[in-house]
C-alpha cells in the first residue's frame, strides 16, 4: 500500500530518516525511522506547526524539530514504504490507513498547483504562489464584488482558489467548494506558516478598504 507522504529526508541530529505524511483523520504527521535502533516515532503536526508525540517516551527534541523543518514545503504524493535497514531488528514502516474522502493529493487539481509552484529545490514556493494570487485578487471582478459585499475572508479565499485552479488545469468548470477546501487544507499542511498567509492578509486589507 502506498503512503501519501513527502520525499524522505535524512536527519543530521540523529541517525534517522523522516518524512511528513497525510493522516487519515486529517492534518499532517511526521514519522522518524531510526537506523541505529530500528525504532520509529510519529508526531502530529498542529495548526501552528507544533509537534505532539503520538506515543509516550518518544525522543522528540532536535530530531523531531529538524524533521519538521526539512519536510516543510515538500509536496505530497503516493509513495511506497520506507525502511531504515542499518539494524536487523528495524521496525516495518507500516502503511498509513486510508485517507479521507476528499484526498486531493492524486487529483489533477493538486498536481497542477504543485507543477506551477514547486521551485528548483523541490519545495512549494509560497512566495511566488501568494504573489500570483494577490495580483489576481487585485484585478478580478468576482473578488472585487465579494469584497464590496463584505463576504467572509475564507469565502473569498475559496473562490480565488477555485478560479486559479480552473486557470491552472484548463478546466472551465470550477471544482466543488468541498474539494477546493480540501485542496487548501492539503497545501496548508505542507507549510502551515506560509501557505496563503500573504494572500489572507491582502484579503483582510481589501475588506478594510485598503489596497
């Protein structure tokens, strides 16, 4: 079974491999596979990027923080299992349970965003993405009307993503709101500190009458 996860990164703070994966309950997790002991650790990534160990006694500390930093911005895809085989007793890297109904990772919409905004380093370029979306929001008539009618910021963000997805995929029919919301959530999981941050601030300024 494939796992919806980022590429594997090698840690310097410990003899270990790590990756970020999409949790079946929603949100993101970090898995660390230690090559010297054969043990694994998993962490839940909170909405502000904080890590919570999923098992008592997990080491955490520098290794977990490094794993979180090195995987930040790396895109998801369906990938095979990982094994750190420096020791015979290494634990099998179990497959993560099936993902929620609206899993966007293998969708053409998500892949179009990744293709458009992954930089040469293999990470999502949120600076470029936000710049493009701000320029678009500033001149789009639908967005201007929603701002004039003081619609909620999240509704405006959703519509911008729907329109931009249509532009990126060439599909004139807008994706469903629920799917667009799932796409936003998936992109935010890759780097909760940066995804749509500047765009959201720009929308807030527009709603406040500022350019």
